[in-house]
C-alpha cells in the first residue's frame, strides 16, 4: 500500500462541514461539523450505519450537494469556488446504477473521457480504456450496448467511467453492494494497484471485512458526526478484546443474552480474560447447551464498529 508523505497537502480536506435539510417536518441535521483530512496516497475508509451521513458527505465532495456550513477541498481546490479543478481530480463510483442505454461500453468510456478533455491524445486514451476493460473483466463486453449488461457488469462500467480520466482521488461509494465475489476480487486487485501507484482512495462500505483489509485509516460517522478517527490498527488495538465464537442449535441461556451477538446459529461473546471464557462455558454447560466449532479469537472491525456505534464516541485525531 502506498504510504502518504508526511507533511504533504491533503488530497481531500473536510473542514467543519455541516448539512441541514428543512422540510414540513422540521430541520434534519445530516452532517454536524465534520472535519478530517485524507493524505495523498491513503486508502481511507468512511464507515457508518445507514443514515449516518456518508453519502451526504460524498455528495458534497462531488459537488452534487452544497454544505450548509464548512468547506471541502480536493488537492487545495474548493469544490464550490474552484469546482472545475476539484472535479477533474475526482473519480467517483456512485451507489446507484446509472448508465446511458444508447451507447456501447467502449463508446460510453470514450464519451466520459471527452468530458475531461483527455481525448486529445486519442491513442494513449484508447490504450488506457483497453486496460480498464481488461482489468475489470469487460473486454468481451466492449461493443455490447450497456442496456444488455447484467447489474454486476453495469457496476464494472461505472468503475471504469470513474477511472477513465486517471483521477488522483478515487471515491468508491458502496462499490461492491450486491455484486458477485469475482467482481469484488477483480475490483480490489485493480484499485489496490492504483493505490500503490499513488492514487488516493476513499471507500464507503458496509462490508467491514473489506475496510479492515484495505484501509490504512478510518473515520466512523454516527448521526452526522465523526465518532472515531484513527488508523485501522489503532482502532482494533484500542477496542479489541477476546471473542468467544461458537455455533448453537438451542436457545442461548438467558444469563448470556445481554452480552452476546447472535447471527443465525453463530454466537459471539466478548470476554476479557480466561476466567470470563470459563464462566461463559460453565453457564452453557449448566443449561445443557452444546456449542459446536468453539474458537477463541481477537475482535475484528465489525466488533469494534458495533462497540463504538452503541457506546461512547472515540474521537482520535490521526
């Protein structure tokens, strides 16, 4: 992973960003004084539950919405005052599948590159489009009309459109939502390569295993406010604890329900030491429960995320 240069100007800077919506039911505070910087070359994750303000923040960054207060800069360019320069520096993959049904995949990418004035060097541009098609598994679909593509293939075209002008900052808003495993692997291999080459990546995702594996630093939003901001490793170390995981076909004993997270047959219980592990096992034995596939491991990012979302804010500037 490409490491940011200490002291270098921010690739993206959110400075006191707030967003309020007014309607018949009153005012909704979607963002409340959000401030953090993303350094050039970082792979940065923006996490939060639905309604936390992630997409609103991305929309302000993209110029699709205007902040009620504060400023957003992309490589020093204000997204409102110097919007043209800011947008040239951004490649954004939106959540929604948006496509033009009248053009082929290659034509779509050629038109998109024309919006950014990069068709002046037609040969180099065509070579880059060919590379995008290859790395995103679209080569055999290059001449297909976009309306003939499956949802996963349309998602790949969106990624290619965002990258066609070689933006220094790549913004991925839930890029793998509802797509197959093959696309996820292909996409992350390619994005990781671009990150190593110096591109800054901002990722929003509900797949926390992706964020844990890819992002060097994370911000977590809750009800429009930043409640955690630190390196991924520090967040895991600061909140991590021992997790007891097992499968259970019978109801969990009432004494353990409050401290457990249950997903189907899988039960996870946070424990601080060996004595607490033994206490949980003793409670299961006393209730006649027979856990299967018992394992003890460290908490992952999902555990940390849930603890922060349901506990006290952890504001760490890093």
